[in-house]
C-alpha cells in the first residue's frame, strides 16, 4: 500500500482524504487547526455573479458550485451542513438590473444558478424578515455550507475509512528523501500532499521554494438569536463588506472582514465588530434585536496569491500542493480535493489548465 501524508485538515485536505481509494492508500492527515479558514468561514456558495475577470478562476468556481450535488450525495450531507438556501443580492436599482442580465447570461453555462428574479421590496422582506423592505436580486441556486459541521462530518467519515487523523503541527525535511517531521521524529511517506492554507509558504521554505502566498485575517460574528424560523432563510449579500448568513435555530452569521494588515493575528477586535454592525445596520428591519443577541467571534486566516487565484497540482512527483483559495475556498476547495484525489486514484490526467495558471507562477526556487 502506498503511504500518503496530507498536511492540513481544512476543506481541501479532508475532502481529498475522503475521496482517496482506501484499498490503495494508507493515509495519515496532520492538522494543527490553528487559524483554520474553513472553521471560521461564513459559508456562502454563490460564485456566479462575481465581477472578477479571471476566466480560469470563474471556471473553477462555477464547476466547484456545480459539484455540490455530488458532494452532498457522496458524503451524505444533510441540511444542517449544506443547504441550497438561495441568495439575495442587495444593490442599487441600476446595479440590480445589470446583475440580472449578467445572471441570465451566466445561467446559459451554469444551470446550477437556478431561477433568477428581481424581488420587490416587500418580497425581499418576506423571504428574509431580518431585512427591511429593499429591492434585491434572488438566485435560487445559491447555498450555504456550515464549515465546522462539514469538517466534523468528514472527520467522522475519515475515521471510518481507516484514515489516521493526527492533531499535530509538522515541518518538512529534505534529506535523501522528503520527510515529515512530527514532534522531532521523522516519518517517511511515498507521497506528501500539502493543503495547509497560507502556511504553505513556511512549509516549503526549508526546501528552497519561494511561494507567492500571503495571509489575510478574517473575522465574523456568530449571533445566537431568538429567530425561530431562520432554517430556510436565504443568504443576503449586502452592498458593502458585510453579508448575513442565516442557519437553523436562530444562528445568524455576519461577516466577514478582510484584513491584510492582520495577517496571522487571531485576536478578536472591537474595530471588526464595529465595521460589521455598521455595514449591516442600514439593511436590517430590527438591528437591536440582532445586535443584542449573544454572539461570538470566528477568526481565521485566508491564503491569497498576488493574482487572487488558487493553485493546485504536482510540485514534484512525490509532493502535491493546493492553496491560495482566498475568500471563495468553500466553493472551490471540495472540487480541488476531488480532482487531486481522482488523479492519485489513477482516474485522470493532470491537465488542469482550464482552472489555473501554471504552478510555476506561484512556486519557484
Ligand atoms: C472569516 C472568513 C469567512 C469566509 N467566508 C467564506 C465564504 O462565505 N465562502 C467561501 O467560499 N469561502 C469563504 N472563506 C474562505 C474559505 O474559508 C477558505 O478559502 C478555505 O476554507 C480554505 O481551505 P483550505 O483547506 O485551503 O485551508 P484551511 O481551512 O485554512 O485549512 C488548512 C489547515 O492546515 C493546517 N495547517 C497549516 N500548517 C500546518 C502544519 N504545519 N501542520 C499541520 N497542520 C497545518 C491549519 O491549521 C488548517 O487547519 C472565508 C474565510 C474566512 C477566514
């Protein structure tokens, strides 16, 4: 059996681990958990109306969103983990009309976008009573993924598959072969797959690689409200940085910040609280009801490349990498994990050029 180590138990690492053929591979997944983006994420799966011009990123995000029905089936994800809740976009009237046209165009190649409708003020408030009456664009295919619940489910499936889950930080060492260093002990593997988010840069440095990755701090607020009917509410992408992501039993997420200066810092700040509630207040029907609910912070570190695009693939035959997922990694991460697993299982070739620039653009000696 081939011995594989996966470094990083976020959305890519755990999805990949679960898609690997357990008759072929003996898999160990190392995860230190600190600063993990997946566990801190807001949960929005709705890439179609992004104005980003990077065609490869859009192809990856579109196919990543298309992949969700298969993911749900393969891992038996219930509504508490993923729900096709629909998405509301709140913008000025003229922008809504432009987005409506864009949505119709994008649907020609992305049926997953679902039904597209311009909502009247009253319809918006009826579908999402958190909001005051405001015109909005509704797309029925948008969804929300609970990152924490997803990882919990995949860890449980991984254990059942015989995958070894090790809660430890590792480093890499190059001697005659590439080795994993755990607690000062070196361990040999046939292949090592690095899915450590922004930590990829530090992991590859001792091997002589320069990696184009920077960490970005993200904070969001998770309110435990007394809204009892929140389970089927749509996600609202507000005009500005704040978005509202309702989950069952009154849990409402408000996020997220994008703090380039924060880099690795994981402390909760009053400034983030202020920024998020200011961003949302003007859209809310009853701001006091939401903001007086008990809340906690979720804080994670996103990985960004210079061109904001993810990368994944073979750095060397025995070393695979995936990182740079930025702020849309819940959408692209599961699909990247699946593609890498398919390659390792022997099912596909490695031409992923439709989805990304060559790996050398991001990692070089
Ligand atoms: C606040 C916030 C909100 C977000 N909202 C959304 C959203 O709404 N929609 C969306 O699509 N995306 C969102 N994202 C982005 C998304 O969460 C990330 O792009 C995605 O989760 C990255 O997944 P990953 O597996 O690459 O990395 P991570 O989830 O960061 O996982 C990497 C793991 O590797 C571990 N690790 C690192 N180094 C080592 C080491 N040396 N040894 C062992 N383990 C190690 C880390 O501790 C971590 O657990 C958000 C991110 C944040 C921070």
